[in-house]
C-alpha cells in the first residue's frame, strides 16, 4: 500500500475550505489536521502492522495445514488492491487528498480485518483447549453476571431484540462513515489514526484468540430453543458452523468471502463500539451520538453476539492499547522514546 505524501496534496484549496465550512458537522479549529508528517507516520505504521499480520496468518495457516480459497482471495482481495491502487494514484500521480486518504484507510481496514479473521479461524484447527469454562467462571464468580438470563430477558422484548440485532451487525461497518466524515473535514491525520487503531486492535484480538479459543455462551452454557427463536436469526450461534468445522478438521480451506466472527475473547465488537467515539472526540454532537450507539453495541454483544462479559473487558483493554499506541506514534521520535524511559535509537543529534 502506498504511503501518502500529503505535502504534495493541495489540501488548502479554496473550494475545499468552502465545502468544509458548509458541512453540517464541524470540528473546532484546534482539531485541525496537525500535519502531514503524522499522517504519513501512522500510515507507514498501519502497513507495517498489516505486514506483521500477514506473517502471523501465514505461520498459523502453515502450522494448521490449512489452505486459502483462490476464489475468496480474488473476490475479497480485489477491493483491497483497488483501494491501494487509488491511494497511490490519487496520492502521487494526481494529488486528490480526500480520495487518497479514504482509499488508504479502507485498504488498511479491509486487509487487517481479513488477516485477523484468517488468524483466528486457522487457529481453531490447532487444537488449543477451549477456555469457555474459565470465561464463564469469571463472569459468575468475579462479575456476578448471568449472560443467559440477560439473553432470556431480551428475548421477551421483540422490539429491543430487533434493535440490538441491527446495531450489533451494523457496528462492524461504522468505520466507513467515520473515515468519510473525517476526510470530508480534511482531517487526514485522524483518518490515518483511525485506520491504524482499527488494524492494531483487530489483529491483537486475532492473535490473542490463538491461545483463547471459545465457542461462546449459547453453545457452552446452553440456551433454550424458545429463547433462541425469539432472538434475531443467528444470534449467538452464527459462527458455529465454521467454528465446529475448523475445530473438528472437517473444513480445511479458508474462504475470505465466508469468514464469520469466531473470536470470542477478546471481543473486537468493543473496538467497533469505541473507535467511532474516540475518532469524533472533538465533535461533541457526533461523539454523543456514537457513544449512544456504543452502549447499544456493548449490550448487544451478550444476547446477540453470545459473548461473555469478560470478553468485553478484554476488548476494552485491547482498544485502549491501540489508542495509546497511536498517541505514542504521534509524538516526535525523541518524545516517544523518552515517554517509555528510553533513549532514541540511532539518534545522531546526541
């Protein structure tokens, strides 16, 4: 993926200023793009994270003895290649910063998402013991939460169940309007920052799940068929076909067009919920809107996603790590290394 050179992009064109001033949602002037150097730094880091994810995915696939569907690679990989090509063209050959920024972010988001899904799915074939007993014990003993009771309560309220179902499954796509909005405001550093945090968090969740496979609350604790039928289709069990197939060895080929959310701990839906709030933190109205959606997403993760409560806590920690890492990268090299008590490597100024 091409790293944008925003110094060559005409970001201060008069028509851009007019367009931004007419936008229904504005950010304070203090939240303006802080510089092309930070955007480029975050983009380079995003590409590096995706490359690391590719190496891990290849290693897990090889260890598990699984293959990748060529059809799936072509169909699902094509949008990544197209986005990367447009980022290159619009970031270098014909400077169009809005298109370049959005396309680079989308390439990173798609690539990291598919790689994390590959890692988590392939890891199911490694035979690592399931950790559902431990996750359920933490929920019950330490947190005092009965997730099945919560699912039963939601099932008795059809309207609430429908709303939570819609929010849960649509939350996976919230990063798209966030990227478009930020790019529309010419906040290209924030676009790169959002894509970076997404990539870091989804890949951490995928890698952690190698050692923490779990089938989820509905299958592990058992749920009454009447309750299940009263929830949106697939609630808590949408991943079981692939989970059991790769876990049992009856499936040996991963198709990117058929990936489902097999990661239970830590829950990446927490990142889906929190990243939009964090990315729009300079706009109170938007942040409030996304905070409301975040609450619904977190609640829906239990009766719709079949998660344990501890999954959400784990996802929150992973998201915090991603956000903290992005903040660390935004500092100057010397400041970043000093913040962790180290001298900057190869600092020729000393």
